[in-house]
């Protein structure tokens, strides 16, 4: 177990910037706008010559107890209460505020070890900034500029002096056997509620306000002997609807989460059906080639007639991804969770299955003999052999001749044949067709003198015969 350090402070004091500086990453979303961070975001600080510790970035405590601001504050307080050391971040440019006083008062009541860190010290009078916060009564005060990494090394020295040898925090490990599952969808379909239900705690802020989640938050889960890394993402909307810079960054984070996951769970709202926004999200998943499970949320709130209409609509609008399993769930009440995990397991197994060259060549031979390619301009494409080209998604490289004129219908036939033969569900299947090169292409056959003389004699003989 590693020690845990929590970054706490009011909005827009640079907590996320410091988090990225300590973890040497860009995992935390950073913007000048206050209140960008809402959920707890965990990372690991790994200095070269010191032991590692876990860092948790929190949302700014704005002094409100209702709505999103109140939920963000509760997340920050929960992180501080479980931390071995709290870094109380204040703004050296703006100076002390009444909100800073309230946060410090609460930290003292919580009786957590606290270190005062004055951020944004670049370009200001350091003595004046320290004097501004002298009334807080801290023996040691660290001045830094997180955006320029000034004073971060001094901060780490003070942190190590206060940290215990062992802590209670579990860091996100890099175990490749841990299944990476991303929950994606448009805003307000219940992604955070579903992750909270799977974790059994209020780990993510769930609200009826669309766009509550702004960052991609990863958390590890052990369930029934299996290990998972669940990623809650921000809702994706059409590009024309994305205006704020923060939301644009959120979209980038979500697309990165899709690229890095093994299975993408697409959440749909059963009460609204499949919308254009859902199609945009689905397109991003298909472009990345990720395994797919479609989860229809809020199913428990439908009547029998509404469910029949929803089933008909889903079958019609999702016909082009009929290989993806769909499950009916209720993230709020927890129904359908077992079926969801089973579908995720099947999709993951299909996407990561390793094929041998012999078995796929046998399948190609059977598919070719059962239904040969059609003749195009008097020529028939020949499929000579195939070999594996990768996994997630399963990729097959087919070699042959005249493959450029192979009809799309026959390529779909091969895909469906392989999918059925190897029982592949929940994953796209890719075929790459490569034609063999002609070894004599571009080479001119130069005749010898003897061959030229023979050719002339044959021409004269033919002419005399006429």
C-alpha cells in the first residue's frame, strides 16, 4: 500500500496543474475556468530517487452544499479524510480569501496532517505572498508555480518528511491482465450512476444536469475473481453542439479513453431511443475498432408497450452492429448487472482471441469452396492464404490475386463466415487484402541477335505463304 496525498483548495487555484506536474502526466483536465474538476482523480507520483505515493486531485470547494458544487465539495472532503497528507493549495496572486479560511477551519476539525502550498508564485513578491498567509499559523509554507514546475522539488522534499512509510491507498496498477472497460454515451444517460452502482459507492458525481462529468476517471474493480479498470467518461455530443473549450477537452479525453479501452459499453436511454448523438458516439467506437456492448439504461421505467416499441426501434437502428450484444439494465436500481458483465466478458474474449494460421486458412478454404467470388470482366479473384494481423479487433490479412476488384458483398460474406465459424460476438472483424506483386512487372525481355534473326525469318515465311 502506498501513502495518499490529497490536493485540496478552492476553485481555480491550480490543483489539477500540480497533479499533472507531480504525476508527470496530462491525466487531469486543466483550464482557466473555475470548477473544471469535479470527481476525484487518482494518479501516482514516481520520483527517480524516492518512493512512490498516490496523489488525488479534487474539485474546488466553493462553500456551497447543494447541487453540483455541494457534490464536488463532498468528494474533496472524502479524499482529504482518507489521505495521509493534505496539501492545502492557495493562490499567491489573489491572496487570502474567506473561502480559504473556511476550508482551513474544516481541515483543522478533520485533524488531518496539512501542508500549506502557495501556488502561482511566478511574477509576484514572494515575501508579500507569504506574509498574506502568515496568519494561518503554518510552520512551513512552500511557494511554487505548478505551471512552470518551480518549487515542485522543494515541495516533494517536504512531502516525504511528512509521509508515513506505508499507507492505505491502492494505486492504479499497470497489470495488463486487468480488463479495461470504458462507459461512453451522450450526456445524461447514466454513465456515472452505472459506475457507482458497480463500485458500490458514490465514487462519481451523478446528477440529472447534463455534462456533469468532464474528465475521464479510471478506477479499479475486483469482482468475482476478475480484475477490471472502469473508465467513466464525459458525454459526447455532435461537434456542432460543442461550444465551450472545456467541453472540447472533455471530448478529447473521452476519445482517448475509447482508444485505450478493450471493451466500450455504449449506454443508451431507453426512454429516448437511439438519437443522432448516440450514432456519433457509436461511430467513434467503430472507428477505434473496439469491442462493443450496448447497454439500454432506464429499462425499468418503461411499460410493456413502450418496451415493445423500444425493441423494434433498437433492432431497426442498430442493424449495422447486430454483432454487438445488447442488455437491458437499470443503473439506478442495479438490475441487469450480471448480464452486463457476461456480455462484456464475451466481447473481450472474442476481441483478444489469438488465432493460429492453420485454423484461419482452413476457414478461408471452406469459405472459398462454399461460395467462390463472382467473375468480374471474365476474371475471378483468387484467395491464396491468410494469416493473423492482430487482435482487438481481430484482424486477418488475406493474400491473393485480383483482390482490388473483390466485391464488398463478398468481403461481408467472409466477415460473417469467420464470425460464425469462430463464434465472435461483440467485436468488429477486419480484413486486409493484399495482392501479390508480379515479379516480371516493369522488366522488358530483350531478344538476342539469334532470336531477332529467327523472328525475321518467320515473318518472311508468313508473308510468302500469303
